[in-house]
C-alpha cells in the first residue's frame, strides 16, 4: 500500500521557487548548496521548499558523503499534464476560430 503524499502536486508547484527548483533538478541532480546558489533566499527556506517537493513525491534525496543530493521524480507531474491536456481542446478550438477569422478577413 502506497502512502499518500502530505502535499499534493498542485500545492507543491504553486510556488514559483519550487517550480524553479524542479527546473534545475530536471537538468542535473544537485545538493542543497548547489540549489541555494540560484536563489536569494536562506538555506533554511530552500530546505523547506525541498521538503514540500519531497512530500509531494516530486523529488527524492540520497546521501553522498556529508551531502544530500536531490533528484527530480517527474512521474508525479503526469497528473498535472493530464489535467492540462484536457483543456487543450479549448485552446485548439480558439486557435481554429482565430485562423478562420483571419483567413476570412484576408479574403475581403
């Protein structure tokens, strides 16, 4: 039986700093020190953000000597992708309507 996350994915990605951390970790695994070099907030705040991401199962950590290395766990983002993809039908419809409007105006 899997344990439900303390924070859901939507809560975790609601914060712009956490989204930026996910973008960093998408490129490379990183330590708290390496992550904190990209932000003007305290290391304590960085750790709190990483804990929220970890609680939502968006990142995992492992020990490497005295460092804790964080890795992106992108599988959880599939929930967000599925939710957003539902609304693509509306965007496609609006784009089609705009294309039709532009084409009909250009023929006049």
